[in-house]
């Protein structure tokens, strides 16, 4: 099965968003990250900054059963907590994008799970603690004294969000097509490896 969509999960401060954008540019395809949140906010009529805080909060287990339903009842959906509504709407938007575009890069948002049946080349980006803290301080303009706390909280939110919604383990590298240490390789080389692996993998289905 061809894997025409690239999905990226990433630790905070590992540079996954930058790497995803670089890979998309090299392939000449779009990269979706915060745009998904902005589309969700527009559709819901809520400011993006307000939704951002709810996007990776702990969802309820009830969401999982809703996602398994092809047509969840509107009344039930209206009673969901905001965090669940955000994820449900984002999932719809991601699938709508996949209906329209053959290939793209998606950063975060349980993309490898949502798009699994469509065929996706899933990537996990990680790095050591010191390198992630350095990036957070120098590139994200995070206060040095708060950097480690912010990093731990961000990783915990992402891990919980992923684990609850997918029933899988976020940092279980066995479930990804490719795992890369951005501290060792650097952003540019990570992007090049993703493009090379993605391209070579899909060649198997066109020969």
C-alpha cells in the first residue's frame, strides 16, 4: 500500500514542526500544523487562541466511542467538553483535506491514527533533554527558568491526548515508519531523510 501522506508526531522542542515544513517544501506539497486549529476555530466561530488551550487537554473516553460511529448524534456531540469537540472537528477537517489532496504533511493531532486507513508514512521526531531546552530558549523565546516546566507539561499533554484518543502509546517507536533524533541529525538532514525514505518506500508500488 502506498503511503502518500506524511504524518509527524514530535516531542516539544525537537523541531518537528520545522522539519515537517522543510520536508513538505522539498516534496512540493503542503504542510498542515496550526492551520488545522485555525480552520477549526473559523468553523466553530471561536478565536484560535481560545481553542489552543483546549486542543491538547485531556479528552474524555466518550470521544473514542463517538469516533467509531459513522454518524454521531448531534445532540450527543453538543454535550461534549470543548477539548473533545476540538478533536472531533479537527479529525473531520483532516479527513476532508485527505479527500481533496493526494499528498501533504501533517504535524501532530494524532494524524497517523486518523489517516491510518488512507496510508500514511508516520514519523516520530525526538531529541535529548538538553537540546530540546536549548531550542525552546533560543528559538521559541521561552524563559530559561520556565523552559523545563513548559517542556514537561507540553509533552505530557501531547502524550495524554494521543494515548487516550488512539489507545496507543505516543512514544512507542514500533508504531512509526521512521524515528529520527533531531539533536544528532539536525533539522535539514532529518527532512532529507524523511523525503528519501518516503520516496523510496513508495517506489515499490510504482515499479
